[in-house]
């Protein structure tokens, strides 16, 4: 039985981490902490567990085996590293951290302490994505040439537990990045997973077009990111992340190959459309992608618990996410410099 504490009791903790731990027979939700102490107390009472007065108090509790880190972006690394050093396994929400050196430090600390570090890149667990990866690997659309992957919705102010323009996602100090960190990390990690490839260079425009703070000024983080990725294999494609898709959410990916294409979560009826070069079509009805309004079981919690329980490598280890984070930071640099950037640590530092 894995005894778990959750650090940060905002929306992602309430709609994913808490219910999915409660649903897992090998996990016990043992404690909660939030900057809003009353919020943690109320939830602890509701779910019959302990609330803590500080992160330090939770990490000092020998009853806690593992923690979910569900706090604002700027303290992901600090709290994760402290938890690992306290002997806890860690599931950290995305983005992994706000600096590449901190991402690496998280991985190094986990290895030094002999603890699991998993990152909440849950799109790898979507059933259609797993099936699409197999179809690509089996050559069903021939050699992959290009792709476009998109994640856009109306913005976190409609979804955050602290709704409105004052939410922490819009705060440069706490969020560091905007749509790129919130949504772009998902699709960057996903395209690498689908293609079993890594981003080698990026040409990006990361900007703020419409989102405003409570004073009516443009927010200090990006609300749109459009990136051209070149993979190590030579495949080229686009990754788009947006908080200004006000009509409906778009969480789709299209892969174009020499013998056809795959449309993933593009059609509301079929999660995958395989369209062959000769016009033949195959439709897959496996599942539908999660949305902010329709949260289904992610699989990320179960995989983390299984990793800890069985002492196996996490399905989405911190180390496996480093390449995606390099692409994220490379894209920010590309936008800042106005040129293509090679995604390697030397250039980014």
C-alpha cells in the first residue's frame, strides 16, 4: 500500500489526483497541504485524511511514502527536490520546472536518492495515442514526413480553482510561462512519444495576443505559441498551444506519411481516422480525449502507484521528459532571438 500526500489542492488535485488515488486499491490518500490552509482542512475532512500546516511537516511524516506536487510552476523544482531528499517518491505535475538546470537537478536528485520521479504528461496514456504509436511503428501510413499537433482552449481562467484574471497561471512570477507551459509541454512530449523521436531544432513565435489581467493589461506570460519542430529523424511539423480558442477546445494531432495519414482526436465520433493514399479509410472508436469539462481517468496516477509499489521505472520518468523540456526552453529562446534554435543544453544555457 502506497501512502500518498498531495501538495497543492487546486483544480488538478481535485479533479485528477485525489479521485484517482481514492480509486486505486494500492494507494491510500494520507494527507493534504495547500497554501490555503482552510482549503486543505476542508478537503482532508471530506476525504478522511490529515491536513498539514506546511510542506515541511508533510515531508517529515514517516507515514508518507510518496507525494503529488500540484503547486504553481515556479516551485515545482524546489518542492520536488525537497521531497526526494526527504525520501519520498514524487509525481510532479507539468511543466517539470521553469529552468532546464532545475529539470536536470530533479532527475539527478531522484537518482541519488534512489526514488521515483514521474512527470504528469498524461497524454501518453490516452488510448488513441497508444494505438496511433503502434500504427506508426507498424508502417500503416508509410514513412512519416510531417505533422501538426495542437492544444488550445479558452484559457485557465475558466478552469482554475481561483477562476478569473487573478489566477496564478497569468502571474509571470509564479507561472514563468503561459500556454507553452500549460499546453505546449503536453503536445511536445506527445509528438516525441508518437514518433519515438526527439526535437532537434525549433523555430518559434511565443507571444501574448489577447489575455488581460484584472487591470485590463496584457498578461505577462504567453497566451499563444506556434512552433516549427525539426525532429532528429528529419521529420518536420508544427506544434501549436493556445489559450485563445474561444469557440471549442482543440486537442488534435495529424501525422502525414508517404502512404497516408492519421487524424487523432480530430473527429468527435472517431478517435483515430486512418486515411490511406488510395482513399481507403479505417475508423477507430476507442475513446475520446479528456477536456476541461469532461475529465476522465487519466492513467497517470495508476502508473505512478504501480511504479512505486513494484519498484519499477516510472512510465513517464523525469529523465524521459528532459528532451521535451529542452524543446520548450529552446522555443522560448527562438522566439526571443527571432531565429531557429538547436535544442541542446549548451545553446540553451
